[in-house]
C-alpha cells in the first residue's frame, strides 16, 4: 500500500470525472482538505471510507489499496474479502468509540456523585448532569438519525456514517 500512488490515483480519476475535491468530499462526508491530503499523499482515507470512495471513483477496493488500475478485473472473491476486512475494521473502530464514550459517562457519573457528596450541593450539579445526558443522547442516537436522513435525502449516495 503506497500512500503516494493511491493519492495520485484518486486525483487522476477525480479529474477524469470532471469533479472537484469539494464534490468528492461532499459525497463522502469529509472536508475538501481531507481529500487534498489524500491526493498529495500526506494522509490516507479512513478505513470506513474505502468502500464508498472506491464506489465513488468507480474502481475496486483492491485498485484503491494498490494505487493503480488493473487491466484484468479483480477476482470477485478477493474483492469481497477486502470489502469484509474494511467493514470489520470500521465496526471495530465503532466499538472502541462506544466503549470510550461509556467510560466517559461512567467517569462523569462518579465525579458527579463525589462532588455532590462533598459539597452537599446537589442542585448545581444537576445542570452538568442534564447537559451531559443530552450530549450522550445526541451522540448515540440523534446524530446517527441525522446522517441516515442526509444519505436518504441525497438519493442513497454513499455517505459516511459515524457512530460515536
């Protein structure tokens, strides 16, 4: 996997399709700066973006990883395997983010209880607790619903679905 070759391939195909970095970024749900970094070989797309990016560029995931177009079609089994690896990796990242969020929730709850017991001022901490609860609800449910709605509204185009 060569970051420079992959970046050059992304740029070449995007230009062949007469698309701007912003067009590609909007379709994938990332910033145009991220696309620019990929194309310059400074960064590499997140694993959760590999399949949508390949679909957007109309190439295989294998070609994207390899950084060059292949003359013969990649074996469907190989492409399916790469797709599964990408999905498993994205799911693992999602699980880690959820675990981190729940660790933060537990830490905040413990700190809330400690502060309340020490200060004997339960009413002040209720504001902090309520704000945090809204944050948790937003990150767990509402944000996901908003992203799904955006993808449906865009005609089902590949979009990035973050689960925090």
